[in-house]
C-alpha cells in the first residue's frame, strides 16, 4: 500500500517526462517549458513537505493516504481531459506535488507501524521503488499507448488505476495503530531535538543535490536520447530498462542493510558517486555509452532514496514524520531547481553540457552524504543503536 500510493503521487510528473516528445508536438512544449512544469511539481512538494509531516500526524493513515491518492487522481485526470496548452501542466503537476508531499510521511509511518525492525530497510527500499516504477510505466507507455492511442489516453488509464485503487487501499489500511506504537502520538507532535537537526540538514542537502541530478535523468532522458540518435519508441524503452535497474536497486540495498551490510549515509555517498560515472557516460553522446550510463545513473545514482528514508527513520525514530518532512524538503528543492535550470541548459547548449553538469551535482551530493554520515555516527556513538532508541514507537498515529 505504501508503494502504490507513492506511485499514484509521482506518476503524473514522470509520465510528463516520458511523453515529452508527444506533448511537445501537441501542446507546443519546449525543453524549458518541460523543465518549468516538472519544477512546479517539486516546488509544491518542497513548500508543503515540512508542514505535511505535522498534517500527516493529525490526519492519520486512513484519512491521509486516500486524500493523497485523490490528489494524484485529480492530477492525472486533469492532464488527460483539461490540458489545452502546456501551461496547464503547471496546475495539474502542482496538485500532484501536494499529493507527493503528503504521502511520504504517511507511508513511512505505515511502514514503521507495520514492519518489524529486521525487515524495515527492505520495506523502505520497496516503497521507494515506486518512483522508478513510475518512470518504468512512463517509458513503456510511449510505444504501448502514446504512439498508438495517444498521450491523453495514457493519463486517463493511469487515472482509472488510481480510482480503482482507493477502495483497495481503504480495505487494506489498519484501523488503528499497534499497541506498541500508540504512545508515539505525543512525542511525534513535540519539537525535534536540537542535536538531531545538523544530521537532518546535511541529509537534506545531500538529498537535494542527488535529487537535482536524478530528476534531470527522469525528465530529459527520452528527449536527449532522441537527440543522441535513438528512435522515440526505443528511447522510451531505454527509460523503462533504466527504471528496472532503479526498481531492483532500492529493495536490494534495503535487504543488504537489514543484514548489516551498508545501511548508512556512507552507502548513499557511494551510490551517488557511481551515478556520477553513469552521467559521464551519458554526456559522451555515444549510443552505447549513453544507454549504459543511463542504467547506472538510474540504478545507483537514483537507487539511494529508500536507504535515506531508512537511515532517517532509524536515527530519529519517534520523530520520523517531522524528520522525513525536513529531509524531503531538501529532496524536493533539488527536484525543483534541477529540471528548471537544466531545462534552460538543454535548450541552449549541447546535451553533453547538461549531463556533465548533472555529474558534478552527483559528485557534490556524494560529498554531502559523507558529511551526513559523520553526523550519523556521532549520534549513534552518543545514544547507542539510534539517536532516540531503536525500539521507540512509530511516529504517525492512525487518527481513526
């Protein structure tokens, strides 16, 4: 349920990126316009992320998660039916951005409440695999829907999926939090401890830099691949293949973390560094290097998200909702500025320049992740297993 609700929230923005060629032809959308529309999604997510952590605590899972799915459904349906010009994409993707901001604190709280500690990193990785699953859907939709029945039917089909998912979600969500996690309601609404904040800030910076380069990959891979000589259908399949790498990487990294392998911000730094190498391959413009680099950039350079959620939840356990809101703010700011600025860069310069600058961002994100790792270690040394006790209760009450 956590993964599927996340898919509904992020699917609108990745469908727009995957179907960019068709949207350009129909709506007069340029690369700069694509960057602006995608940036609107992440900008709203950034603005609402920190408050969403507190709103999530008040709404609870059974009210908050259907609300987030409803916002995603509205976005998908609006794009399908009420988008006569590309500027309307800014409105609909802004609504999806609100859904995205709300869903992460709620879904993280659901995982903490329902999943045991020994499998929690895998659960976070599986949930975050929803994001490359959305890009996989976007990539496959190009040859399956966009080049056959049209891009509007692609969004309409996704909206139908979201509508059918709501009753399944309501039947599946727990009606009340577990007795172990119930006491968390009170600490979840108090202020964050001061000594936790430097770690969250460093993690937010790392996530922002990593997200900036990663969302550029998600938004501009298809358009850039066509410029590199790929057929549009093949470019869509390349996006899908790269997304599979991202889908596999996130839960596999989680499984390793559950078994004591990695499971820290140092692993995040290594993955961002690997993603930097993939982006360098894309910058060459050679079809083989571009394809291989795209897979590496997705699999490693964008496979760290679930691990970040796991590390944050482990370090700030009873304050997970608020901590997630803060760290996700950095992720969303990067996701906003990345597509917006790189839309201009791809419009004005050779794609090699854009992918080269994205590689610089990935390397910078790796450095910030190492700083976060040092702060993480300091918290663990001071407080034992986690900053506030690994056995602490979950952060998001049910609210039913």
